[in-house]
């Protein structure tokens, strides 16, 4: 699935796939199964690692009284709506 969203200061292109064959060869060669990257002004910033326990860590933080407030959550929901309807 490919989506494009125009924000105030950015054009955001999203590509989402669960097809292993669409992973970059450099990721498959290392045995990787996921790929996350940002391209900013032609420079790639890959951040595929470190997501394995993200939900667990987030839930632990919430149980300790942390987490995200209404303002942050509202902004995230609004952005997801733009992406979905974009």
C-alpha cells in the first residue's frame, strides 16, 4: 500500500507491505525481516532495529504512571486520519 500526505512543511510518502520479497536486498542479506527508514533531503535514515519490545516497554511505562497525554494522542489520531483519507 502506498500513501502520500502533504503536511505544513513536508510531503510524506508511506509504503506499507507484509511481502518479504519487497524488502531491500541489503536487509534480506543480513537475515532481516523488517525495514523502517526515513528519506530526508535525499539522505536515508534507517531505524529498523530496536522495535522488538517497544509495545512491552510502552505498556510498562503506562503502568508506572507515564505514557502519553491527551494532546499527544489527539495529534497522533489526527495524523492517522489524514494518512488514511489522504
